[in-house]
C-alpha cells in the first residue's frame, strides 16, 4: 500500500474515532436527563437491542456486549461514579476482578496498598464497595480476608473468579537472548518454575512486591523481563513474548465484593457465615447437622485461629441458598442454638 493511501486510511480511522467520542458525549447528555431509577431499565433494554443488532450484522455477541457494557459504564461514571476500592497497584489481578464485577457500573476504581486498607476505606464511606481475594485454587484461602470479615459490619455482596494466567513481559523489542534478569512476586515466580528452568535457566531471578510493579520496572529497563498479567502489559506498554507460562492451568482466584448493599446481578446464590463452637466432643457434628438434614449443599468450610486466643478456632462456611430462604433461615436459627456465636456475612451471587 502506498504512503498516500495509508495516510488516507489513518485519517478515516481518526475521523471515525472522533465521531465515537462525540456520540459518547451525546449519550452522556441524554442519560443526565433520566432519573437514576430508570437507568437500569435503559441499560437492560439497550443491551437486548445491541445483541439483536450484533447477531444481524454477524458480529461476535459476547464482545459486542462487553464493549457496550464499558460504554455504559463510562457514561454512568460521568454522571455519578460508583467508587470501588481494590488491592493494588494498578493492573493487579484484583483490578481485573474489580473490572469484571463493576466494569459496567460507571466506576471510579481506587487502588490501595493492603486488604486492610480496602476494608477501612469502605467502612469509612470513602468507597461504595471493595474487592479483595478470598481463595486461590492452588494456595487455599486468604486468611487476612477471612479475619477482617470477622470484625466488620460489611457484607459479602458478590463474587467472581479470575483465571491466573502468567505471561513473560518485556520492554518492546526485547528478545529472549536480551534477558538478563526476571522479576515478579514470589508466588508468580513459584507458579512458573518449570518455564523458568526450561527457557531461562541461566537468567538471574529476583522478587518484587507485586507482579504489577515488576512489569512497570521491566518496561522501564533493558534486559529485564517480568512475570505478570496481560492487563499489566497493556497498561504499562509492555510486550508479551510468552503467554500462559504458569505450571498449572487450573489456577483460579475467587474474589469478593464487600459493601453494605448486595449486587443485584449474577447467577446462583450462596450465603457465608462465621461461627464459634463450644469446646466439647461432637460440637462440629452438631453444628453441621441442621444443614445436612435440610440437604443444604456446603461449598466451603474451614477453621481459622481466633486472634488473641491460642488454640481456639472459628469456622468460615459457605453454602447454597439465600439467608431469607425458609430452610436456610431455619438451619441458621438451629445453629445459633448450638454455637457460641454466629455471624451471617451475606448472601450473594456469582458474576460469571
């Protein structure tokens, strides 16, 4: 293609992009004239119409809907942004989860340095929701999250899961032969050990506080590669030279949204509770019996040490059903009669 034709093509693309921005601005102006209660119905109706149009034009329905969700989210953010805190820094897997849960809600995302800070920010009203990790399919539960749920009035409002897919990311133009140092979070390095030994055997390895920070450092320096997410490569301008380098492909992390109002979207329904039991034989059996006789499906149960009370434990449990369902409320009521203390952490759906 000659230079003149190429320049014309680029100019046409630029004009199309400008029209998209102008239309987005017009969309925001129209939404400002609609009351908040009606906005959800507008989104649902518009999404149905977008799906039909995508099907008619032969476009991928999933990606068309995803694009529309972000367009609607940007529009809502311009009107009144929803504030969501997450464990940062930017481009972390937690941010991916936050985007998956709240990307269509007009959200202002707030990265914070610790899970404790996420809880504190939502408790103080400086954010409407927070997103934190609850459990990894390989490493198990995030103890800090469960411990903080014990002493907060916040509820679990929703959940989602993210496939932890690691990539080798470098400054654009860097080849394998140029790499002298590989950096990342210790967990990411451990999860990619086979790839490192096979392809980067003579390369120095160093740890960093997060995969996101490692990616940012690698992009700023020659001869350094980072192990991190595709989102981190996109945000910091890195080049992925090897994808999916993790040892185990079934590596997933569950994330929860914490706040005061349940999210009205998702599939299924689960309830989470925390309880403590009297220290006597058969107390755990007695606690589980109300759920077993009602055939309530337990999806998770584990013990956690009680801070300040050596060798005493609490139990974190999840099961299918809503706390207001008759059989669920009956089981919880019966548990209260047998336990020392019971706290319901919320009923919530999964955002797929």
